[in-house]
C-alpha cells in the first residue's frame, strides 16, 4: 500500500513536471511569435491644421515606430494649406525621420484649411524644418502609387485622419510608370486595410466626411479592402493633453501645440478630444483590447452618414471596450514620447 502511494506520488510529480514543461514551451512560443511580429507598414493621411489632434496622431505614429511596432512609409496631407507640409516636416524632423516622404493634394478643389489658433505658425518659428510650403512637396496621389507599387502584397495599412481627397483621386488613377495596375487594382493588391477617423455611428454628421463629401462617398463605396471607422463618438470620450502639458520636464513640439491650443478654448481647458490618435492606435496595434467592432456598411448622403449592420460586412466601426480613461493613458503616454 505504501509502495503504491509512493508510486502515485511519483506519478503526480511527473505530471506536474510535464505541465511545467508544456507551460514553459508555450511561454517560449509566445515570446518567439511576439519577437517575430513585423512592424505594421503605415501611410498616414492627415489634414493637420483645422484641429490639433492630428499632432497627437503623428506623435503616436512616431512613438510606435520607435517601439518597433510601426514602419511609417509616408505622411500625406489631405489639406493643401501652405503650412501643412512644413508642419509635418517639423514633427518628422523632431522625431528623427527627416526623410519620411510627404505628399499633398494638387487639385484646385482640394481643401485649404488653416488653424484658428495659429499653432502651425508657432511651430514653424520655433522648430527646424526644410520644407517651407505645402506646394513644394510631390502630388500625394503619385506618391501613393510609387510607394504602394514597391511594397509587398496586402502589407500596407492606410490611416486617414482627415479628408478622403487623396484616396478618391488614387482610386481613379490609371496605370503609370510605377505600376500598370489601375488605382483600384493597386489598392486591392497592396493594401491590407484602411482605418479612417470618419463618420459618426450608427448615424451622424462628421467633419472629415463633410469637408470633401464627394471624395468620402467615392472612397467608402468603392474601396476594395476592409475598412475600419473610428467614429466621432470614440475620440470624443478620450481627452488627452493635461498630463502632457503638465509634465514640466518635457520639451516637445507636441506639448507646445497642446499648451497653446488648450489655453485658447474653454472647452479644451482639460485636454482635447483624441479622434485621430484612436485611428492610429487601432491601425498599428489592432482593435483589441481597446475597441470592439460592429460590422456592416457605411451609407453616405452628402456629409451625413448612416450604417447598415451586416455581420459579413467588409467594413466595421469601433465601439469602446476598454475604459476611455485607460485608453487615454495609453494614447497620452505615446504622445509624451520624445525624440531619440
Ligand atoms: Ca484630423
């Protein structure tokens, strides 16, 4: 009996050892897959100017790039205001990426919007930059084609946090020196997904959709890859800037912009709504654990949008899953990243 008990006890030890080994193997496999995770190739398309959450979004992208999670391919302006490309250049230079390509719209009808608080003017006075006017940079549509043609298939995530002007133009392109594919074919071949801060869900009227509503309708009806929307109601719950501006030791153009603009408006006294940063976060890290998804199809009418639920839909809008305060902490931490 005693011998039997010893045998049973020994068997128990062996089982525990086996479990420990399995757990260790799982841990090693998890570490290996985490190490192997490739940075997400990103093109950010921004209207940077009329609102300053775009500055936060550019900072989040550079912070995630420095962490090895993102590989920025270009930053496009969807706003042809002459201070836009120099503003992007200030941020790219500050974060140590002075050669990151910048494109801008060239059409006569492209939006031209400045910043009421004149924060771009402040940045350009204070920080180094080598681009002095948006009209100096290449046509965004051609730059999209050049970059996409050179990337592996289904590898590029495009994030728009401004107007859909450039993407509507890209959809309409024909074959050129970079690729014989049409715009639609090139996007289908090279782009993994589009993440857009656009719309309000399940229905509403939102600035990025409204400003170039013809472009918005074209893109969201004809875009040939999955689309994720971060709607107006997501970013409005996540208020960033207080922690950033109250960090006495921190010096950065991002802090300077938020400090100037938060003092400019009573509404922003405790921070700005983080619409654009949410789109970059979801594009690089994925939606989980921050957000849930409702699948379906956006329906546009002028600057308004509605939504049709469809569990098999190729489009989805974000819902809050983590608390807004937790997401704020993550986004604001990334916005406080400084140049290396
Ligand atoms: Ca924006």
